[in-house]
C-alpha cells in the first residue's frame, strides 16, 4: 500500500469522526450517510476502472520430462529441476511477485485493522454505537446484536477501499480473477449477510457468557467458540457454500470411477464426488474436503476438471482422501481448541490491563460492555499475527502428510508434480526455508515435486513399461535355451 493512500485513509477517518464527547442522533445519522456516500463513490469508481483479467496460467498440458522418465539412473533432484524448467520464466516471476506481495498485504491488513480499532475507541465512536443500541432496547441479546449490526456495517464501509484493492484489483492484475465488479460486489454483500448472521450469533453468545461468568468467562468462552466453529464446519457444505457457488454431483465415469475406486480401497464410505463452479470467481485449480461427520464431502472445482490431466486429478483426490483417512479435520479441531483457550486467556489478561488504563477514556464500562468489541478484535489481531508461523506450520504439516498419503494411494507422482505446477500460478514455487516456515500453509511447489519424484525413485518398478518387462523375460528365456 502506498504511503499516500495510507495518509488518505487517516484523513478520511479524521474528517468523518470529529473528536467529541457527545454525539447526538442527527450527527450519527449524518456521519453514517457520509460513510455510505464514500462507499458508493468508491463502488462507482472501481466499477468504471475495472479491466478484464489477464491470464497467468501455467502450461495446461505438462509433459513428463525425459529426466523424470523411469530409468536405472533416475535421479529425484534432476527430475524435480526438469519439471520446474517447464515453467516459463515470466510466469514464475509473476506468481512469485503475487505471493511475495501477499506478505505485505498481511502487514497492511494488520496495521489497517489496528488503526480502525484505535480510532473507534479513542474517538469514542464505539461508545456512541453502544448508546444507540441502549436506546433501541435494554434486552441484552438484542442490544448486543444491534451493536454488532452497526459495527459490522461501519467496518465494512471503512475497510472497503483496502478490500476492493486486495480482493478485486490485485486478483485481476495477476490474472487470478474472472468476475466483473458487479458479480464480485454481489458476493461481498452475500458475505456481509453471512457474517451478520453467524457473527451476530457468536457475539451474542460470548457477551452473554462474559456477563454471567465474569471470572471464568475466558474458559467457557473458548469452549463455546470451538462448539460454534464445529457447527459452522458442519453446516458449511450444505448451507453456506451454495450461497456463493453452484455445487453439483459429478457424473463423468472417466473421472468418478477411479476416484470412487480409490475411496473404496482406502475404506472411505464415499458414494458421490462433487463439482463446484469456482471458475465464476477465479482461475485457481483446487479441491477440498469440507464438512463434518455426515456432511463431510470431497469436492473438485471445475478449473481442475477442465485443465487437469486424469493423473493430476487422481493425485489431487488421493491427497484429499488423506485428509479424511488421517482425521485431519478432527485433529484441526483439537489444535484450534488449544489455540483458542490460549487466546482467551490472553484476552482475559489483555482486556483487564487495557481497560484499567484507558477504559474511562474510551467510555467502556467493563468487559461485558459491547463497546469493548474493537479492543477485543485488536487484541485478537495481534495474537493472530504473532501466531501465524505456528498456524502455518500445523497446517503445512497436515498438508505434507496428505501429500504422502495421496502419492501412496493414487500412485501418480507425475500427476502430483503437474498439480504442484498448476498451483504455482498463485504460490511461490521455490521459497527459502525461513520464508516457507513463516508464510506457507502448504509445502512449496518445489518441495512437493521433489517429494513426488523421491517417491517415484523408490517405486520405479511400478513404472516399468510392460513391453520392456516382456522383452526382458523373452531375452532371459532365449538365454536359457542357449
């Protein structure tokens, strides 16, 4: 983000939120209208400036290079380098620039969120929203939801310039987005609605716990948060994902039959494979395991189906089956429970410390006051950015486990290498070890291809051409006759 743009954002905040101790209803409405005007102006400007996306696709057909062909002298490192050499230099430079720019976006997102939270607290805008909720109702659950409604709408408006740059213009610049501005904006509004409902439920529930259990709220709050996250994971494939994309059962036997065969061979009770129309938003190729218990399903996106080879699709699906068989969803829930308990303990300490020092200045009455929400999210953002390497390492470890399971299941190392190259359209292929540890939630493309070629080197007998084997047998027979 350019410094000038940052200064513009600060100027905007200062002009919209004059520092005053009292803000009557008419001032609140006028301020909200100013925010809406700014939002609409940005909407119109970005729609006018929108340009068609420039494709940044890796080669659709990726051949097995001679160095990766099975032979007595097969070398995993040489095979890996040969695969990487198939990527055009300009594509590599572009995907590296995109991924490395994401490092800065993490920083700008964090700083932007901190600035917004501090402004809402120091200008006592959060306290004014609480007071308005008080005038609407004294019934605490409704009061909390009314505050959440104000907060979410206001934050969405204030963060819209950064959001539209990061998720629209930047994605189009690197050829990863397919939507024009209108459909993209519609998805943003859908996301706002989902956050309003689900976020409102969580906020009402947590503030209720804080008010009833002022000393132990951090324990019960962490448990309630995990239960809520499990609920969201459970309903997401059936009720949330279809809001944004069309999900249909895949019926092509050439694709489905090998996948279901692999599933049966690995004890997975899968009867269907699903397809999602991700191409309406993005050029990215992917698949995923989603859901929980009876709603768990394996889904391929249509970009993978359209551009991936059969071997590549089988390798990807073997990877996704690895997540299922190794219970990664359940392990992830356990990990999140530990992290959430630590985060809530940190919140318990951080909120008490901050409110003792600045609570009166911010006009916050205590931890159970809804006006404390910006402070809560500020502390959570600090915890999250510090915990990023740990989160990424946990996820990256699970992804590596699924990679190895997928290789042993699909026996498609070349398909796996092809998939890694296609994923390199938006991931840096060859980062440094520290860079990968901090920023990568999946193994790098280089390491994934090397793992596939190393697996192939240890299983060369699976790839010996049949005719070669028959010729060797005939030669042995002739030698015996002589």
